[in-house]
C-alpha cells in the first residue's frame, strides 16, 4: 500500500538541482516558497526540485534531511496553468515587447508622462512662489518675470579677441643671462 502520495508523484516528475535562495527556489522564471525551506536557505547547496508540467502553481523540493516539501508559487500575476501554457505566454510577451509599433507607443507614453510630471513640477514651483510672496517672507526676493534683456545683434565683432588691438596685455621682456 502507498504511504505517501507526494513521494510517489514526485518520483515520476521532471526535475533539476537548484539552489535555495532567500526568496525561495526559482524554476522556469517562477518563484516558489514554503516555510519549511527556511532552514536550508543560504547554505549554497543545490537540492532536487521537481515540478508537475500540468500545473505550475507548486513544485516539490527534496530537503537535505530527506523529506519532500511542497513549495507554492509566489510570483504575482500568474494563475493556474500548465508549463506549456506558461512558456507560450512568455514567448508571446517577448514577441510583443519586440514589436516596433508597440515599443514606439510605449516610448511616446513615457514621454507624455515625463512632460506631465515636468508641468506638475513647474506648476508647484509657481504656486509655492506665489504663496511665499503672499505670506510676505522678508527673505524672499521676487525674480523679475520678464526674460533677460539681450543686446540687439550687430555685424561688428565684439570682445577683445576680435578687435584690431594687438596690444592687449603689457608683456615684459626679460633676458636670462646665466
């Protein structure tokens, strides 16, 4: 008669040796955890992990002491499905991520979000300045709202390096007689 159904099931499932990290064990880019894994976290030893290809919501971990532990899926946003369905979903997500039209749409969305944040920052700065001015802060000096006046452009060169004056500096000539 069978004593442990999990042992029997795990004996026929595919598996690999994996390290147990502080976040649990990772198989097929999915994270799994069980409280029974705490004593073996961070030992650096690899242990056998088996999984059911029909259901990715759990894996079996063979602990160094011998007992089999059922670790539950902790990756958010993943529901019950088969391993084949999970791999097909990952392939589809990777293909979508490489689509130029979708990438351009995502880039434009990021730019719009950045512009919105910058507008909000500018609006907040203006409101703060207005509130400070209205409160009568003695240490606040208002900045002129008009742009800095620039001289009108001329065709004549300006600056000492562009004029005909060759004597810009008085240079002493010295002779060294040693």
